[in-house]
C-alpha cells in the first residue's frame, strides 16, 4: 500500500496519480512488497483469478452436476 511521508497517509493504488505520485503533495510514492503494478496506458490493476478460486468453481460445478444426476436417477 502506498505511503506518503509528507502527508503521513496511506493511499489505495487507485487513488494515486497515474505517474505514481501523491495526489496532494506530488511526492513519488513507493509501493510496498507484493503490491500490484499498474498498466501504463489505462491505470488498471493487472489482477488474475487465483488458482484456488478456479479449483473451487470446478469443485462446485462437479458437485452440483452429480447432485443433478442423483435427482433423476
């Protein structure tokens, strides 16, 4: 999470300027470890779906499919 020393404030990655500076004082903010990097053009955060969420979706679909088969059998 970006921290501004001059303002003594945390900012969300979406609230900083597109060049990574503080919206109030203009100081360049550094992102902490594990922070997401933004695209250069749109300022969108590059987030991919976690593998364990995909696994959970597959497990739920498999379970509900099996229950549907049991309903008619």
